[in-house]
C-alpha cells in the first residue's frame, strides 16, 4: 500500500508478498516504473504487510503472527486474525548485501503504518501505532502509539509506552516539521480529532466540534507554515461536507463547504499546492 518515492536517487521502492510461499518481496523501480531490482525474504508467518520502512541502509518490515481461518473462506469476511501471545519478528534487509537480520519480540502485534524511525550502527528506533489484537473482518480495532527499540548487537527488542497515549486510539501518522507527528484519534468508531506528538509526548490535541473527520488527513506547507487538511462532515447530517484546514502553529480552523455529502473511509486524495 505504501510505496516510497526516493527523489534523491530517482527511484521508487515498493513491496509485495506471497501468501503461498510465505515471502516478502522488495522492488526497486525507476521513475518510469521499470523494474530495476528484486529482493525476497522468507517470512515465518502468513504475510500480509501493509507498510514498510526504507532507511539509507535497510528495508525494515514486521512479520506478525497472522493466521487464516479456512472455515471462513466462503463467507463474506476477511478470515485473517492475529494470534495473541505468539512472538513477532522484525526483519531488517540490508539493501547492499541482501543479508537479513531478524529481531524477536516475545509477544504479538501488528502495524499498519509507521510514523518515524532512526537507524545507526547500534540501534533502530521505530514509532508507530501498534495493534495488540486484530481481526481484519472487524472495523472496531485499537491502535496504541508506541516506540519500538531494537538493540542490534544484543538482539533485544523493547516497547515503550506513554500511559496517556494508551487511552487513545491513534493511527494514520503524518510526520511534519523536524520531529512532530500528527495522528487521527478514533472514539466510538469515528474520528473526533487529531493528536500531535513529539516522540511519545503529546504536544497538542485538536478536537473537532460538531464534526467528524473522514478519510485520511494530510499536512501541507503553505508559505513556510504547516497546515492540516482533512475532509469532515456535520455530526448530524453527512450531507454537509467540508474541507477543513487547520493552522498547526496557531490551531486556527478554516472550513470550506463542499456542497456534497461525505462518508467514512480510509484514504483521501489531495493535490499538492504547487
């Protein structure tokens, strides 16, 4: 789902997975989308991988203990769920040598989207919404924004939590500025606002009054200032749809009526201001 455009090297990085042979597949393409390089990594579990990390040195992805319930194959459901209690493996693929380092965390979790990360010769730090339980046939799922810390030489993997963040249901992280991330918060299956974090510290909470946000938000810089853009609608009438723009320095809110109804959803499309 989340290919990476590398402007510095004029390449596109993307992934695929093979559920029958249990393989993660990493692709490098040129700007004309002609295949340049392919690398394959065996996985331990049933691989459904939504996002990955690309650093200067590595490709990083999570091998979560997912299973498929064959009894639901003929039912109108997605028969995939997370097996609670089994270990999760974080795989680090070296872009040059193709060597793979596997790091084991002694419990189950799943990640849809990565927020930010750092890698050096000794450690890898990953910030992401983490799911302790997951059934892909259910919408009512809970994302906890946490930090995963990998010690390369000892192989130890730890997970850091903020008790305040643990009370929120966060996902769709968007990085802006040098070190901030803004995530949408879900309450009772609907998005009631956004939370800005620096590391695991909360910088600011933005709660929408009489509005639900739908789809995915984005951050644009306009004349050097960051603005959040999101689709929203009236909590009493989804026929009143808006584009909502929030100044991320003053938190001033502007609404542009669309004159059409909006619905919940996962992703949205915005045009670059250029």
